C-alpha cells in the first residue's frame, strides 16, 4: 500500500514544486491566468455573501414587521369574516371571492373590537400626501406612531437627531431628506397644511430604505391636516390603521388568530409564524387549495436555476478557452524542461502531471485570492449593497460550504484549462522537446462529428422549446449545447478559413496559414472569442428586436410636436393660471388651447370623491346605445360564452384607446388645431358655441346628456346596481365628428359658452399646446425649474414619438466582447510567436525588414479575432431567435385564449414579434474588433528581434 501511495504522491509533489517555480518565473503569464480565473470567483463569492447576508431569520423579519409586539392587527377592506394564511399576509373572505359580494350599506368591523381586552396596544396609522420640498412637491408617506412605546422597538432605526416629543415635531427617513433636499432642523409642510413641522431627527426603515416617510406622534399630524384639507377642498386625508398588540404569555396562538379572523381582522402573529399550525388546522386550506397561495409555483425557480446553471457552465467554458492557450504557451516555452523530465526517466504521466500542476497551482491561488477579495468587497461595500438592495442585512452571512464549493470551482477551472495543453505536451517525443522540433498533427475526426451532433441537437432543443414547450429553459439549454458544438467544430472551421489564404498578400497569408497549420493553439483562442461575441450578438439581437416591436406597438398620446400641461390633482386648480404663464414664457408655442373641467360643488374635490360637498358631471349614454355586457346584472358572466364573444364584436362594446387625458374637456376651437382635427364642422361648431362629440354612442338626436350628480354616495350605490346615477340632466346640442376622426382619447369637447349657458361651473385644469419647432433640453429644464419654484404639482408631456431604448447595456457588452477578443487573440499571438520564433529568425537571416515581425504579429492576432467574431456572430443569433419565437408563441396562445373567450379584439389578434438583426453592432464587431486587436498586437510587439542560429529540424 505504501509503495502504491508513493508511486503517485511523490511525482505529484515534484510536479507541484516545478509548477510553483514556473508560475513564479513567468509572473506576467501567471497573473494573467490567475486574473481570468479569479475575477468570476470574486463576483460569485461576493454575490453569495450578499445573498446570504440579505436573508433574514424569521425572528429578524418579525421584528421589522411587528416590532416587539406579539402581533399586528390589520384591516382587509372586506366587510365580513375572513380566513387567513398562517403567514399573516394572504387571506380570503369566508366562502371565497367568487361568492363574496360587498354590502355598500354595511360598514367594516372595527379592528379594536377584535383586540382582546386588557392587551397592550400601539396604534400605527399611515397615509400619504405631497409635501413641499426644496425642489417642489414630493409624494410622501405620513405615519403616526408612538415611537416611545416599547412595542415599537425594532420598527425604525434612529440615525441622527432625536425622537419627536410633541406637536409640531416629526422625524424623516434618510430617503425623504435625500429626495427633498431638506435636513434635520428644516421645516416640512404637507400640501394643504396650515402649519409646518420641524424635522428633529432622521431614521430609516431597515427593510424599506428607499421609502420617503415622515413620522409624528399620534394625534399631532393626521387630525389637524385632515381638518385643514376638509375645510379647503371637502376631501380629507385618507388613512389606514393597524395595531401592534401584546398580551404576554404564549402570545397569539392559532386559535386566537382564527377568533380575530371571525371579526374581520388580519393578524400577523409572532407565535404562529414561529410555530405554524398543520395544514389540516388551517380553514383557508379547506376552502381553497393551498397551492393557490404558494409564493412561487416552482416553475420560476426551476427556470432561474436552469438559466443560472447555463450561465455558470458557459462562464467556465469561456475561462477554460481563454486560460488553455496561456497554459499552452507555458508548456511550449518549457518544452526543453519537459524533455529533460522525459530524458531522466519520466513517462507521459509525469509530463501531464507537471502541466496539470500548473493549472492546479494557479486555480488554488485564484480560489484563495478570489474568495478573499470577494469577502473584502462585500464587507467594504456593505452600506452600498444595502442601499442598492433597499434593505439592511440581517448580519454577515457566511456559508463555509458554499464558499468552499466556489473555491473548488476555481481549482476545477484551472485544472480543466490545463488538460488540453497537458495532453499535447505529453505526446511530444523527448528528442523533439530537447531539439525544439515541431510536428503538424492532423485534426481528429471524432471531435467534428461530436460538434455537428451537438449543433443539431442544440438547435432542435431550442426550436422545440420555442415552438412547443414555450420554455426559456429549453431555449437557453439548447443554445448552450449548440454553442458547445460550434466550439468543438472550431478546428475544422479554422481549416476552412485557410482556403482564403491564396487571395491575401504575403503577411496576412503567412499569418492565416500559420494559424491553420497550428490549429491546436488557434482553435481554443478562436473559440474563446466566439463565446464572448456570441453572447454580445445574442443580447443585442434580442434587445434590437424588442426595440423594433416597441416602436411598432407605440401609441402616441397626441400628434407629434404637441403636448399638454395638466394640474397634478384638483386641489391645484388655483395654480393653473400661473402654470400657463410659465409655459408660455419657457417654451416656443405656436398654439395654446386652455382647458377646463366641468365642476359640481367644491372644485378642489378629488376625482370620484364621495365626500360631502363634492359632485361630478357624467356623460349619459342612451340605453339603446350601451353595451349589453356592461348592463347585465352579472356583466359578461350573464351571457353564454358564444353570445358574450359575439357581443364583444358589437360596435357598442368597442373599448376606447387608453389615454391619461380627460375624456370630457371644456375648450375652444384652438383645441382642434392642437389635436390635428381637420374637420371644418368641428371647428365651426366650437366657434358657434356648440359641443363636439367624437364618440357617436353618446349622441342621440343631435344632443348629448350631461347629468349633474350632487350626491356621489347615492350615485355610487346606483352604479353598484348597474343603474343610472340620480341627478339633474343638461342636454347640449352637439356636432358629431366624422367616423374615424382621431381625437386622442377625447370623447366630448364643450365650449366655455355652452357650459355657462347650461349653468355648469368650470375650473381650470391645464393647457394643450403645439410647439413652434422643438423644445430644447435647456428650455425643458427651465420650465421644470420654474414649476418647482411655484411649488405647484403639474404634469408636462410633449409628444416626441417613439424614443429608442437605451443601448448602454449592449454597448457595455460590445466593449466586453472586444476586450475578451483582444485578450484571447493576444494569447494566441503569444503562443504563435513562441512557435514561430525559428521562422522569424530565418526571415531575419534572409534579409527581411525589422517591421516584418511586427506586421506578422498584428496579422496573426487579427486573423484569430476575425475568425472568432465571424463564428460568434453566427452562433449568437440562435438564442435570440429562440427566445423571440418563444415570446411570439406565448403571445399567440394568450391571444387565442382571449379570442375563444371573446375578450380579444381584431387588433389584439395581430401578433407582431419581429426578429431584427442589429447590423450596426455586428458590423462594428466584424470590423473594429479585429482591426483593434491587430493594431494593438503590432504596437506591443518588438520589431528588432535578435539574429540567432535557427535550431535544426
């Protein structure tokens, strides 16, 4: 046994010593290979540490959700008992949503009624409103919470300053301070508030670092703000409340939770989360299958893992292809040393062990360096990573087994990279190694056959996944297999490129023939370039195809060169005149059409508000012109599927294009110019004081009916019963625009004179406009700055047509592919110089100019880069095509399902998923990358090689 152990142990020890010495001697090459292997290890180890550190324990998650309380009681919005999931987040009404019918007259049960008597309670109220900032207005979460109560411990983390002590004081999240431009000591004023609140401290929400929030003590913020808003607009502050509850003992058991559910409360219990009940004890799972409430069905994770495995495999392949030629360079330059090993009794196993030990040493060092740097980066960049994730780490999570696996991956990569050079070196005879002679080996026939089979299988799998399974997993797996097949076929393809040599001048012909004759060193470098370029071409083809599709599907809001300025909410109607003046001052306007809205009651009421003093104007569609699907008691479910499908094709059931703009506008004839409506009758009608309708369904006998709704609550109740809202009718004479007129979502335009004659009040809402030319970036910035200084909330939109999506990502990938190409081609060039040193000496001996060495090196590098780019461009198209076909078939299935149910319209049935090649990116790769690689290689190569005796052979 000891002799068997020593037969392999001692040779490997010697081989490792030789490899360590060679790596130290060739520091440049060792650092290059080590960097290639260590760089991905840095990223993977840092990603692993970040992922594990961001994972919270159940106790940590509960502390951030419910503080030190036993449970949080929350509202559900339902007016009856519920059944909930043990996690306290998912729920359903008793009987299920299919049978649930809200009762408008029934009020939701009070949460306090569900809280056990004698429990400790901390109220947590939340709302939202826009707050005045240095830059204008910022939508901000408002919160009332007694942060001095022990139950709230862990919900927030005070960063600086102090906690609020009484009225007029708030604390703000760091995110709010950053976005608002305010600081601790500043005054924050919610919109509509008669008074300001002094910011006395800054805090953060550990799991929501990006939330802009202001926090005050209970009773000091919501009540005065609600009172002021109601006095100003009739609409108060909408808030929702939850309660932190503690009862001591075992806390809220599952029985206590179900008892609270019977009273309509949703409970997030610490005891239940830590010790969840059996599925048989959960009433929700008896009503509905548990799978319906699964966070992830598993398919998504399987796909993610498959894609991740594919990426890792291709990354390892890329590293092996890049590092392999570097090890081959070392083996070639150490061939005399390897020959001496053979001359002193070493056999092929020992030669292979020496070269493999080089990969083992470099891989081990790369593993140590990569994991160490990854760990240091994660520790050093922890605050930055937490900000990017939006959540504080629960701790620094280190999984030794996972880091060990990542380190072993580096060792395995180094070992795999050295296999091919080791086998090649072991096949050299001792005499050839000592004399420096080279032979030319014919390419094997097995590998090309395997490559063809892999390409065929990969293409078949990818197309099968795209056409039948509609699975990105199959597409990515098949594409990876096909790419491996192209890599296996590379030596044969390199040979085919050699036939072009007869048409080239001397230097490129020598470079190409040298690359073809020495396919053992050329093929790995070409394959490495191929892999890098294929990824770039795949991503850029996919992105460019999506961009073409998005351009086709883009729907403009207004004619090109037109725009609108609209107040952010109805409370801003007083700011509109100043906004209009600012618009006219800052932008070159050709036409400005001021728009108003019809108002009932308080003009500051929000849209659809049911508060006292509020109202609205509704356009009443004649009953015979209404869609039957909307009038039936149970909607489309009231009809058989075939009948519902037929009715959806009825013109009365046509669905208008979605638009952010109001459907009913009070404006004059200038609006027709902005909307590019060329119908003379529409312009004349507005000039004469008559309304213009662009939807014929709302017109009957040349008139349109406007209903003045003064009781919004009664109107909402009527709508629940699919009845007309009660109110007084105003009938206006209208002109109906010709069919097919594009009014950009506007259904009815009422001139100011007609609204006044009908006795309907109006309020300014904004302006539509057409530019005289184009608005420059400076003009837009000046307009935004002036609006901010006004402290007004307004939305400005200028229709400029489809804007191409950012190509920064594709550009970055192209640069990466270029760097990898230059690196791989440079390694191949170094190996070629090691092989062709004798040829260069011969050229110098026969009188060749010194620049021949530089020119030949440049062309050798350029030839490798060009072959890799050409093959990579072809290989990269397959995954993009497969993914696009997958998307097309998935979209067709959805449309077909919609057509069968009658939901899809004729326009929906037009599936357009193009496959467009990014010719500019491909052309840049084909021209710039090889040219850059060739020039760089020529520049860094010495042209004054020393004249020396050529070795015999």
